[in-house]
C-alpha cells in the first residue's frame, strides 16, 4: 500500500500535464510518469523485501522468480494521457506461481482495493462480494477494447456473449475487474495479448470476492493473454459462449 501510494503521487504529478508519449514496440504508449512510478515501487519494496524479485511493465524482470512483485505503475496509460481519470497502480506478490497479495489504487479517486489469499478482498475497509446473479439474461458484461477483441479472433464469441446478456459497458483496464469483484457487474472479458502485470492483483481480487478468473480456455492463468472474470455462477456459461 505504501508503494502504491508513492507511485500514485508520481502519477498525479504528471496527470493532465500534456506529457510526452513514446510508443513501445507493441505500439502501446509509455510516459515518463510510468517509468518514474515503477522505479519508486521497486525502491520501496526492494528495501522492505531485498530477497524478492520483480516483474514490471517498464523495468522488466530482475531477481528471484520464485517470490516476486509484479508491477504495473500505470494501468490505463491511454486514459492517463487523455486526461481520463480511470487508471491505477497495480502491485501483486507472486509466490511460487500463485498470487498471494494484491493492491489496486486509483490515485485520482483515492479508491484502494486490497486482497490477501484466503483473507478476502476489500475496498478501503469494506469487504467485497460478487453478485448473486445466476442467469445470463440478467447479467451486466464489461469489456475492454472492441477492436482488440476483433483483431484477436474472439469477435464471434464476444458477440454471442453480448446477445446473451442484459447490459454492456466498456470501462476497460482495471475497472473491468473491480466492478465484478464489487458485485456491480457479473462478467468481464479482455483480450488479446494481456501481460501478467495487467492482471495479477485483479485475479486475486475477483477470486477473494468469491468470483472466478480464467483465460478464455478456462485455465486460471495470468500468462496466456486473455482474461475472463465472473461472479462464478456464470463462468462456465460465459466460457461456452466465448468458445
């Protein structure tokens, strides 16, 4: 939490200031704010846990792979550079392949989501629970970029899911998963080419709120490039339609 707040202060300092934006090899944007925020996280956690490794969006992998912090200093950089206040600092602890702790902080709104394996998911001090909606025709579906879903070859499955559900919203990025964890939506889909730092704390948040998180093949992984998060009750039905 301390590291997330420090990184958030860096991000807010640059937010809406007309930052210079550089495109990475995959055409995704990166700013000076991303780099500085990740460096702050690495410094704070590195002092506290000198034996832990890191996997970060901007600074890459270093140190132990068995126990490491997975970091996205600004999830939602496209929103960030356009002045849209839907972006967050994402930090997760991975121990021997399992995410065991996570923090999601929107520095603009002040919303702080936390989760510990076996200890629950929280927004501030309030425990989060997924919804009890059990039929697709009453479900709200949230998604990220429609263009990416089409380009990734998932369009037909996505349209089947749209046709089967009640309402649809395109929040994108971290917010897809936090609204599912908070019981405000039932299904979130995102693809393709997602990275582990895009998903690590969000997977744990959804699971600790009572939901389910897998890729489009049904595997509970943050490493395969696709993501489906649900309230659990609708997961198998959503997977079937995506397939």
